[in-house]
C-alpha cells in the first residue's frame, strides 16, 4: 500500500461523526495490517473500563479499513460494508483501545476480485482483536464483509 494509506484511511474515518467522537487514530495501515487506537477517556463506561460499544465499533472499523485499504491499493473501486459479525468479550480493558485487523492475504483478495468481476459483489471473512498489555485477548471479532463494485 502507498505511504499515504494511513492518512487516507484517517480521512475516511474522520468524515464519519460517530467515529470522530470515539477519537480514533490510525497508527498503522499497510499491506499486512491495520491498527486503530482510541483513548479510554473518550470510550469509558460506568465501571471505568472500555465501553463495549466502543470496542465493537473500533473492531468493525479495523476490519473495514483493512479491506477497504487493500482494495484501494489494488485500484479496485468498491463499497465495503460489514454484513454480519460475532463479537466476544473476554475481559475488561482499563487502558486505551487498540484494535488490530490483518489485511486479507493475496489469495483471499484474488478470490474476492474474481467475485467482484463476475457478479459485481463478493464477501470475505476477517478477524480483529483488542488485546491487553500482556497480549491477552480482551475482545475478539469475526465478521463477513461485503464488497460491492462501484459503478
């Protein structure tokens, strides 16, 4: 992905008022992964830990950003949507939120590109996670994203 991929993704996120309210920062966006961070202070619940809705949002956005950025890097014009997802909360988080989503590998992207070319749409499953300081999963996320070719 080009060097400006992180700046481009940050601009897309900043344009969404609910996302801007979370204080989301793109700290990595490359051919391997997307990392999004958000401060606990803007995403805290009544128990002084990370709000579950903020964790869900950040993970959804990390997966979306990984696919959207990968398609953009390949010159593909497509709208990316989350179609369905499964979220598991393993432990409370008392620190800033850091969501990591791996970019789909070349084989998975090639398969998606074939679907886009043949049908104008396709889907792909991605995973993302928020971990604590010791590397233990706090929240894990699996989602099917849909890509629809832009006309």
